[in-house]
DNA sequence: TTTGAGTAGATTGTATACAAACCATAATGT
DNA sequence: ACATTATGGTTTGTATACAATCTACTCAAA
C-alpha cells in the first residue's frame, strides 16, 4: 500500500469519493482541460447534496488540478504551451532528482517493484491496450518515486503527474506509441540500475524531454 | 504581484480568510505542530458557521499543512526528525534546482529584487527584530523563486517553506542568529550572481544543510 | 443601430438542522 | 478487581434553505 492508498483507505465520505472520481476522470482526460464543472450538476450526478461536492472541489482547487474562475465557476486546469513547458521543466527537475536518488538507494525490494511495474507496461503495450497501458505507465513511474524512500519527493512527483496526466495521455494514440514508450522505459531502467547517479539523472532528463516533445505534438 | 497574491486578491470569502489566517499562524509557529483544530471552536473564533471553517480545513489538509486524524480531528502537521529530514531533503533538491536556474536566468529586475529583499533582511537583523526578520527572510527566498521565471517551481518551493516554517522559525532565537543568517545570504547571493550554475547549486545545498542542522538543534 | 438599464434566472457562499459515528464515563456482570 | 455494556455528550458529514452576487437577455432611449 503506497502513501496515497493509505490515505484513501481511511476516508469513505461522499466528499472524498467525489474527489477521487473527479481526479481519475481528469487524469485520463475524460474531463477535458478548460471544461467547466457545475456544482448542482455534479450533485445530481453523484446523488449527493452540494455540500460534499463543494468540499471535493475545494480540495481539488487546493491541489491545482482545478482552477477557480475569477468570479465564478470551477474549471479543469488548462495550460498554454508556455505554461505546459514550465510545468514540464519543474517536473524535469523533480524526476531527474528522483532518478539520481533512486540510483543511489536501490535495494532488492525497490528493484523488483520497478521491474514488476515495467513487466505490466510491456504486457499492456504488446496487447495494444491503451487504457491498461496508461495505468501501468503511471504505476511504473510511481514505483520509481517510491524507490526514493522519501514520501515527500514521491508526493511532489505524483502531483505533477496528476496535473499533466490529461496532456500526456494524448500522446498514446497508437499501439506503436505504447511500444515505443515501454522500450524507452527499458533504457531508463538500465541507467537507473547502473548505480551511476549522473547517468540516471541524465537518462531521466532525456526521457522527460522526449515525453514533453510528444505531449506538445499531441496537444 | 506574485502568483500567490494574485490568487488571493480574487477571493474574499470567509472560507478563504480563515484559510489564510490559519496558514499564517501555522507558518510562524503560533499553531504548534500536533495541535488539534476544532471546527466549532474555530467557527466561534472567526464569527462564522462551521461550513466555511470546514471548507478552509479541507483546503489545508489537501495542501498537507494540516492532517486529518484517522477517525476524527484535524491536526497541525507534525513531523518526526526522520520525516523532517526527508522534507528537508526534498526541499534541498528544489532549492538547489532553483539556485541553478536563477544563476542562468538573472536579469536586471530579478537581480535588483533579490538585492532589495536582502537589504530588508540586513535591516531587520541589525535591529534584532525577530518578527521582521522572519518576514524578510521569507521574502528573500521568495525573490529567488520568482527569479526562476517558472511559477510552478516557485509554487513547489513556497509550499515546502510553508510546511517547514514553524520548525525553521525556532532557529532564530537570538539576535546573533539573525545576523548569521543574513551573512549566509550574502555568500549565497554571490554564488548565484556569479552565473556559475554549479556553484549556485552547491552554495544553496550548503545553505540548506546549515539550515537543516540549525532546525534540528532548535526542535 | 448602439448603448444602457432593468430583470429574471443561475450560481455562490453560508447558516442551521439533523442523523450517524465516535468517545469517555458510569453502571453492571463475572 | 476486572471486563463488558450502556449511556450521554461531542464531533463529523450532509441536506436544505436563504441571501448575495453574477450573468444573460430584453427592452427602451438616443
């Protein structure tokens, strides 16, 4: 059980449920950037009153996944190309630091967790199953974050993945895209497992640069 | 007007006001780590109903500044020494990245903003005014974050400062501590302004290491 | 045709009431 | 004396009503 699931297990209120479902939908792009969310509509949809909807929306705006309009309205966060590049730059720094730290701290458990996550990526990519791949890809990166042994670094990195999820999801248009991504993971893992922290950091930066370029193309 | 102030200017609800006041009190240590917050007590204190109090608390738990008890209760986040060191490690990485980026991107405006902020630190330190120094110190670091030109990096760094504020505040016990800190800034600025990004990064890491050690001693 | 004022409906923020869950203490049983 | 159960008070989560604010549309005047 990772940090996020532990938190979830203790909270089963309507507000929490709504927050999670919205977060999931945003991450996979089912709620599009810029889309307006409507309290009363959401209340009807989730079979609850406005109160837990508002509480969920408050938490999501505090997390930056939603943004509050100047006068009214709550919207799925959207970003210009410039903003997206700034987010990726920030993400770049975090991910490179993660890779460097992991390469210095690998142990049997973390190594096998990363390998297991990558196996799932390969299975999904070879099956051409986009939905499964999106999920496996997130799990792969999460395994790397967890391998830092630092929950705060993992949380920051995860937060950036949440924010960029909808944009990144669009680059996996074809079965070939899935296979390419899974192959890129192999090279990344090789560098991280080399215990050469500079190589690990550089490899992750390359991976993120490629990810960014594909994301720009797809958005 | 930086990112945070812009956001504030558009929101004057009771919930928002309560969130800000609690955040301020937590940052300066007026609300102690581990302290329990009580919805009805806060409602009375702020002259509002429980609803905006709950909304403020929801946002603060989403930001990690408060933590929700397993069954009930909301508490000011507290950290063991190990957790504090993990947070500082994460902060270390962000701050070092900031210093490196700033040294590569300095312009007249950002340079003069950093210098102005440091002047305020010196004034406060020489006056032995702890409260003013705490404020000026935060403004100094914020000027560095803003100089990255990347609001997302600045926001992450600011978030760590918010979380560690109560613990860091305790290291400024004497007037001499203020002067030492202000002198450390001078060295840091010199390296950042050298346009040598590796030196800037290393200098910031040294600064953060010293900060961490003093924080551990004081807590 | 354009502009400004007014209005109705929609949205937001909040207060309050109610029910469920939790917890501490007292009473009862072994 | 110790363990279990019951009870009352507190806390949490939510629904609903109300008031304030915002927005879009209509109509009249220039």
